[in-house]
């Protein structure tokens, strides 16, 4: 555990240097991005109300037995992890940036530690340690000043008998993240091979693979930093089973990241990882073909040990985009990878695989059904699944 404590502090100090060049937001923007004070209480109640599901998930190391049999206990752990990522305290990040600008890096690191205290609380309730892997939410990729990058962390099980790690991405809560969602016109990845060469949602590509340049560190890429930090953390749990999760924008980043792990699994940088399932909640579409076909080829093999589950709550409209409108589907044929499960108050049901894609909802329906996208609504429907 000591090496993780040192690694966490070093990450905060490194991030503080990076934040020293942050263009500080207005006080109005800071208040707007502050997370709900009730969210930690909500997540805590989820955990205390479901000890059986948590134990069963942890005993299974958050794995499923096949591509069409989701482990609903593991789905719950992933929902907790992905929702906890919204607890990051943006005002404390801004305080860290101010302290770093004044040359007080230790003080800045203390603010960054405080910014993640509520995530740490959730991790402790799960008998885990939380470690930030990358955080570019307060920065923009080169050439795209309105966008932001990914915030990602890992929940590291404190168990040495059945160790696991949950890689979780944060969903949309800041204005730049919202713009990142909206810049969906597909682009060809600048980095060869990413997403098996498929056209990608431009905002999501930039958020994970864009270049973020600072005077201190020069060019940095969120995915590369995530992988580098994860590799350091994995050394403390070399046999840990990895799972991947995220909600909304975080679900999109999760799917793309899982795809990259699948595509590059034989490479030296990833070959030592023992990775298993993915649970993406309320995720929009991320790519055109051949992404879904290649993704499915690696995750639909019975006994393969790497299974993906896209969880859709009721009529969540975010899962039907992009494109934004029905008459754009032929021009922009985004498709989801399998396997998708709809959860409702009547229980879970397997959804049809794409293609063809489900048509985007109308603006009227989108507004009427937006509440289904809330993680709290996902939890309410998850309660009707066959869990421990």
C-alpha cells in the first residue's frame, strides 16, 4: 500500500505542475461545476444497501461467465465506480491551479488530494484505493480550445487473495465536456491504427488521443498517460483482473479504451495486464465500422474471458446518438458494439445488436426521456436485475 501512497502523491505533484498554466475559470463557472452535495450520500446508501452484491462481485473479481450472461453484481460495482467519478471537486482543482501558479506545489497537491476525497471515501467503502490515472478536464487539446480531455482513475482492490482493478472514466459535468460531446462529426484518427482505423467521433478522439501541450511537460496524450500510470499501479497488484467502466461521456471513453486494449493486447505495453469485462452505462456511439465488428470479434467468444456489456436504462436518449437526427443516419452510420442490455423496472432484457442503428430520438422525446440518463435512474432499474 505504501508504494500506492507515494505514487498518488507524485501524481498530484505532477498534476500541480501541469495546472500551473491553467487559464482560471470565472467564479460563476466554478460554482456551476461543483458536484451535488447529495451524491456522496446517495452512493454510500447504494453500497450499504447491497453488501451481498458487493461481496459476490468482488469474489468473482468483477467477471462474467460469458458474452450473453452479464454478472449483475459486477455491473453494480461498475455503476458505483463510474458514478463516483462525478464526485471530483472542481473548485479544489482551481485552488490547486492558483497555488501552483504561485509556486506552492505542495499546497497545490494538497488541494488535488482534497478534490478527490469523496472519491476516496467511496473507494474505502469498497475496500479499494483510488488512484488518478489522467486528468485533462481543465485543459484543451492543441487546436481545439473549446474541448476538454478525459478524467480517468482506477479503483484498486485492497484484497491480495482476489485482486481486481476498475478503470473508470468521468462523464459530462463541465461545459467543455458538453462541447466535447457535441463535436461528433466523424474524423479519421491521426494516430495510425486507433479504433482499427475506423472514423471516430471527433470530440471523443481529441479527449483521449489529442495532444495537450504545456511548458512543463511538453506534449501529452491522455490515453498514453493513463496507460503509463496504470502500468505503475499494476506493479502493486500484478495479478489483478482489470475491468473498465464509465457513464455517458465516460462510457464513450471506456468503450474506446477497451477497444484499444483489445486491439493492442499482444503489445509489450499491454501484454502483462489481465483484463476482463467492460460495463458502459448510457454511452453514446463512438465510431463507424469496422470498429464494432472488430470489437465484437474479440468480445463475443464463449470462454474468451473478455466480455463487453453496454447498459441502457429504459428510454435513455443519449444511447441513440450520434448522429443527432434521423435523416443523418445514412450519411453518418455510427454503430454501437455488442452486447447491449436494457434495464427497466420490469427487469433486464437483451437488446438487438447493431447494425442497423436505433434511430435518434426526436428533440421532443429527448427532452422527455432525459431523466432516464441519470445514474440514479440506472441504479433504480439495476435493482430489478438478478443480483445477489
